[in-house]
């Protein structure tokens, strides 16, 4: 580890890229503490503490909501826009063709995603303001129409600013920018959690803390094990004679990762599972009785830990398969292998290879999707068994933090390897 750190520091390009990314993360944390005037922060924090759904959003935004900061929406609207285009890519033929165009098509989809982020951020900021005004607490001290429009414009600009920071980070190839911003938001809350644990420490809770520590350690080990796990499918290449020379005849392997989707299914699932109860909050005081009753029923359903846990698990499980289907294309792999004279022993090239890869990926995905789902609902299981809410999203947070750290470390390591090749 120390050798790698020394290589990073001695390689000027990598060192500058990492320092640049750290600087942008500092900018993000500074922006997270710049409040928008016109809100009672103390009442806002009390409201977020009493609302499990909004509390979840607050943690993943790095405390930007409880500070009523200029970036209080975080990168949520951008993630929602990405989900919409991923789903449309499976339905709309034109977008599907665009996805198959490679880098140029992906650039167009990214551009459309940015455009969609603006109205989504504007609508989400309006929804957040209306939700706070219906909370029954004096959170917004001056809720005139002009002030509300100003807040909506500021928060929309804050989201676009974070999206821009994320793209700048991604360009430096030391990790995915959006994932690193979420990572920074989660990690920033760690000192506060430790502080509260020390302040409220009771000797009778010692065994509980030890148990939580052991579970956290096992979770980290499990995340690393699943993220690094892969099945290597042996590939043989037929011998080809060209003139007086013979090519091929060697063997290789095709790696198929257990968790090919990474943390994307968790982020997608969180974004979707928060939408119904948030929308229902607006209709709890509706004049039409059945609408108000249905809104209350929806909120109660999602506050039920059993139903919430089942839906959360199903969303994570389903999105793992969905996102893997988006990024993994057995047909293309089978065509490339056939073009290069490669084949899987005992499997005919072409359609049979494609079918084999599809079935194998689904079987491997079953393990990865089940693991992600269990990690997502692990805090809920602990909550029901031990009767504590202190780790309400601990499993998901650990999963995102560890997975992003592994991805970032791999990208940095690949850059070190490239620079070593350049020296040779």
C-alpha cells in the first residue's frame, strides 16, 4: 500500500488529478453549508428527524437538506433523469439505437439527461417547498411567491453546479463523479454519528456497539468479496494459417463479475422508493376525502417496516438484473468471439454462445442481486431484532462507500500501470 501511495505522489499527473478531485469535494462540502435565507433551520432539522423518508434523503445528500443549503437537492434530479433515459432506452427504438452507437450515442444521451435535469430539479424544489410548508411547523419564515421562486431557482442552479462538479471529477479518471459526491455526502456525516455515540454513551450499550462493529466489519468484507468476485469462462482460439505463419491456438478467459451493476441498483431503488410517499405528502390535506385517505394510506404503507423492506429488496433485486441487461450484451460478445476465431469449449459459436452467456450471467446475477438486496434491508432486520433505529441506513451507506472506494482505487491503479508502461 505504501509503495502505491509513493508511486501516486511521484507521478505528477495522477497526483494533480487526485488533488484536483479532493479540491472539488471540498468545494461541494463548502456549498453544503451555505444556507438559503428564509428558513428556520432548527425547525427544519426537527421535521427531518421525525420523517423517515426525508431523513433518508438528508443523509444521502450529506446534510444539505437540514442546512437548507443552496445544494439541498444534491444530485437526486440528475439520477432521476438518468433512470428515465435508461428505462426509455429499453422502450424507445431511437434511444436504443443511440445506446448502440457507442461513445457518440452515449454523449447524446448524456446531453439529453442534462437538459431533463433542469425541469426535474425545478419541480423537485417546488415539491420540497410545498412539503415543508405543509409540515405544520414554521420552517419557511417568509413564504411569498417571489421568495419561493428565488429558492427554486437557487436550488436548481445548485443541482446543476453539483452535476458539473461530478462531470469534472469523472474527466480526471479517479472515480465516477456522481458516486464520489454521494460518497462524500455519506462520509461527511460520520464524525457527527461518532460524536453523538460518544455523548450518549452508556456502559450498558457496550455489547450493542461491539455487535454493530462486528456486523459493519462483516458487511465490508462481504461487499469486497462480492464486488471482487468473478467467474472466468475459458476461451480458446482456433489456429489460423496465413501464408507461412500460424496465428491463434492460444487460450484466454472471459471474466463475468458477480456484481456487474455496482451500486447503481441501490441508488435507483432509493430514488424510486422515495417517490410514492413524497407525492402522498402533498395530498394528505386534500379537500376530496378519498384522495386524502389514499395519501394517508400510502404513507402508512411505506412507514410499515415489513412492506418497506420487501419493496426495497424487490426494487434492488430487479434493478440489478435490469442494469446488468443494459451494460452486458451477450450478442455483441458472441459476435466478437466468432469474428476473432474464439469459442467456448463445448459451445457452438454464434447463437449458442450468446444463449450460454445469457444463462450464465443470469445465474451469477442471482447471487449478486440477492446480496445487494440483503445488504439494503440489513439495517431494517437489525432494527426489528434489536429495536434500535441508529443504523437506519447503515448497510446501504457501507455498501456505497466501500463500492465507490474500490472503484476509485481500481481507476487510480490502472493509471499507475499506464504510466509505468509509458516509462518502459
